[in-house]
């Protein structure tokens, strides 16, 4: 073979090889593999991305927008607003099942729109039947809420000294979860399914069966209320889903070792406790004195002081 023929052959070989590579790269699977991972754009997908990170996360249960923004300022990656905190913070009443779904949605959306990090919101029983759940989930989704909790306990509940509420039949709650999933759509809020069966005397095998059914219906995060660490671990193993837990007795890491991804801690009691001490000092001494208060940098951050100051200057608000 001549040198000229040899050069032509090499050119033909590289041309063919390059064409083959381009053809392979053009296939959908190859293109997807080669493309950089897309950043999550919805609130729900931001939370799903956190599920994929190693280790559990602490999620403060806040009680108003200011406490939510304080938690974000301090670096917490996930924030929770519970039905109990909504009832006490908005109305000064217990978590007795009296807050309406519109009231729960209202505070959650107000918080979500003030935050950059994902918000988990308690929707109690979703407001009623699956159609109520569907409509509520549409509202949560449009409002930027990342995750919505649906529990299988309905009616008057948690009233001290009185019988607990009633369990929603398993099949009905499954339909509620399906309605929520359909309403949220692709990238919509994560559905957090809570089972309260232990408080109603159901045995753990029944709770496990319920949570497995909720998981199969599409719930991406599960909550076995009242379960111990061993039981939580079993739920995680059987369902293959991450767990949510209202913690307190155990550390975040201890919860994480037993399948919990999101360990929520209520802070309202501590905040009211500090206010109680300040009020006692005022009653006793005629002044509050030098008790700890919120650091100024945190106060300015949660009030968006810099942003409003810049806008004030930009629009000459002092001259309006």
C-alpha cells in the first residue's frame, strides 16, 4: 500500500469512528448520561434531592414566619410547620383537629413563599375526602410547599382526658394519597404519609401493613407516629422509603441509624418558655433586665432589612 493510500485509509478510519461516536452520543440514553445533572427547580424536587444525600437532617418545627426564617438563617436545610404549631400560633388552641384545611394551607404557603429551603407542611387529614385532598394539594403545590403530610387520624383528636380521633379506613387513605399524588403532578410536593394506629391500639403489624400500602400508593416519606427505634427501622426496611419522625428523646444521628431521614424537633415550647421567664422577671422586678435576646444579625436577616433598605434608597421611599 502506498503512503497516499495509507493516509487515506487512516482518514477514512477516523471519519468512520468519529461518526460512530456521534451516533452513539445522539441516542437518548447516551445523551442523558453525558448531560450534567439538572438542578432541582421545584420545592418538591429540592426536598427529593436532600433525600439522596447521606445522613439524616434536622428539621425544626417552627410556629410562625419569623421563626421559620430564623431557622433558615441558622443553616437548617429543611423546615417543618405542624398542625399543632399552626393551631397554637394562629389561634391559641391545641392540636384538637379544629384548624381547617384552608387555615393550614394559608400559614404553610405564607411560610413557603418567605423561604428558600424546603418546607414540610402538616395537612392533618387533608380536609376530608379524596376530592378535598386533591384541591388542597393543588393549593399547596401552587404555593411552593415542598412536602405535605397526610395522616390517617380524623375528627376531634389529642384532647386531654378524652378518647382519640378515629382511624381512616386503609383503602380510603390510600385513595387520598393517590389523589394528592395526581394533584401534585411531576415535581410536585412530596407526600408524607403518617400512621397514627399505635395511638388507637392497633398492633405494629397493622401499622406496618398500612405504611406499606401508603408507600405503594406513592407516598415518598413515611411517619409511624409513636413508634420506637426498632419499629422505625423495620418500616424503613419493609418499605424501602425514608422516614420522618418527630424526635425529642433521641439525637438526629440515633434516628438516622434507624431509617429516619427527617428528624423534626418542636421549638415553640422553648420560645414560649423564654417569653415566660421574661414576663416573670417583668412582674417581679418591674423590668426584664439583661436576659438573652435575638442577636442583631439574626434579627436583621429575618426581617430582610438590607433588601428593604436597598429598595428604599432605589425608589426614594423617603420622598413619597
